[in-house]
C-alpha cells in the first residue's frame, strides 16, 4: 500500500534525486518536537548545506507548502500532521558557530543557543549568557526573538542570512526583522541559515557567573526536564501569564496526560502520552478560564502547526463569545 508521504513525493518524479540532503516520507513529528506529540509530515527534508537547500527550493513549486522547524522546543504539531514538506536544517551543514572578532559571533541557524553561549564565553564576549538557558537553536531564536534574563535576540542581532521561497539569498538587517516581544514580522517564508550576532567584551569569570546563575535559576523554577514547549502564552501587558493562569485556578490542571506544570504554571507538559489534541485543548481551556476570570485574552507563544485530526478540532477559547 502506498502511504500518503510516498504519494506526495511521487509528484516530483526523480527531480529530488539530485539533492544531497535526506528526504523522509511520512516523517514522525513527535520525534522532532520537545512535546513528543503530534502527527506526521508528508515529507521531511534535511538539506546538506545552503546550496542543497537552495536547489530544493528551486525544484519545489510554490503551490507545495513548506514549513521550517528548528530544534522543536517551541512547537506543537497537531495530530493530523503537516501537509507538504517540513524543512529541518542539519547540524552538519548549519550547526557551527565561531567568534569572528572581539565582539561578534557568526552562527549557523541549526546551532543550539547553548553552544553559542559557550563560544561567547571562550572568546570573552558578554551578552550571550541568556542563551545558556534556552533549549532552541539560532534559527528559532531569530524567528521568535527568543529572550530571557532581561535580554532578547533583537538586542544581539546585526543581520541574518536567509533563503527565500525561490532559493535566493537575502540578507536582513536587524531593523528589517521587525522585532517585537517574541515576534518578528520578517516574511514567514524565509528560511534563516545563519546569523551575525554582537555582544561586548567581558571577563570570562563574569560571563561564567552569569551562565551559572541562569542555569541554577531555571532548574529551580522551570520543569526543564519535562516534555514541554517552554512558555505556553506570552506575558500580557502589565502582568505575567503565569499569575493570570494561577489566579484562574489552572495550576496543575490536567486533560488526559497534558498538564499545566504545578512548578511553573505557564509551562504545559506532556506527563506521559498526551496527544497534541490534549495539549491544545488544555491550552484553550486555560485561555477560556483566564478570559472569564480576569478579562485577559492570553496569546499563544508556542507555535501550533499542521492539521487537526478529523472530528477533533479545538476551538479558540473553546468557542466562547469574545
Ligand atoms: C524548557 C524550555 C525553556 C524555554 N525557555 C525559553 C526562554 O527563556 N525564552 C524564550 O524565548 N524561549 C524559551 N523556550 C522556547 C524555545 O526554546 C525558543 O522559542 C527557541 O528560540 C525556539 O527555537 P527552536 O530551534 O526550538 O525552534 P522551533 O521550536 O523548532 O520553531 C519555532 C519557530 O521558529 C521557526 N524557525 C525555526 N528555525 C527556523 C529557521 N532556520 N528559519 C526560519 N524559521 C525558523 C519555526 O518555523 C517556528 O515558527 C523554552 C523552551 C523550553 C522547552
């Protein structure tokens, strides 16, 4: 029997055979996301390097959807899976970082943030200790304006190199990234391949102390060893998401095996084999209860991708009139 993924790939004939990266039909996205939940992508493409990614983008017509993912630490993939291709940059082709001056670092988009904070430490570059506690990669940090400990990526980015949907190189300055809190308004079809970042000179012992403080603080207040997606909702103006969730009585709330962490109630966790449906239903239940309790409309920080399973849609705010 032909699978959905094989059928999807058949439309490309042998045109994909020239690619050096790996093409996987029916890719299990639960293996990619930190939540360890979600359906299959029609196909996953892991380019070998930038030239390979560019060739892929030129082959695949615009009518075929392409979704890019990073390390998967901020993603909820729905149980019905993702139509079209998912692109995930390989560590081999995109996962290195190096200091190129006393204050600047060049990092491939698949480099883990934590590794970049180590490179900065080795070179005596301050301002990257916050990366020590964020489990994603540079592509995700650039897209999400990842931040912690009073610093965000928008303060460190000089420019980013990207490929557009036609496989052409584009370089975007910090201003062109259109940054706001956990958001960039850069075109959504861009695939970031590397970033030029800038910190400041700092003594290594000061950097080490900041990195240790970040790690210790996280381990004491966040469920970092759980299957989670980090902060579920953005902090609303003038308050914290966790305070509103707590006030609405949702700390520890469970649906199936999905739970609002008793340790940090803005972290949603998969305590066992929660489905993406359980997790999203829990999130929308929390949004509905917070709305009812304090009139605040929490906004998802976690990116939700893909399709619901048939007859298992989850309505925003559970369909409440808002
Ligand atoms: C325990 C835990 C703690 C966390 N703490 C923090 C925190 O303190 N601060 C914070 O900001 N976040 C935090 N997060 C969330 C997450 O780590 C960040 O948002 C991170 O930047 C996401 O990177 P990623 O590589 O995992 O991206 P993914 O989750 O894979 O993707 C996130 C988004 O980025 C896009 N993207 C990824 N790579 C690329 C690319 N190469 N080109 C274009 N778009 C791309 C995806 O399309 C998606 O929209 C935490 C998560 C966990 C699990």
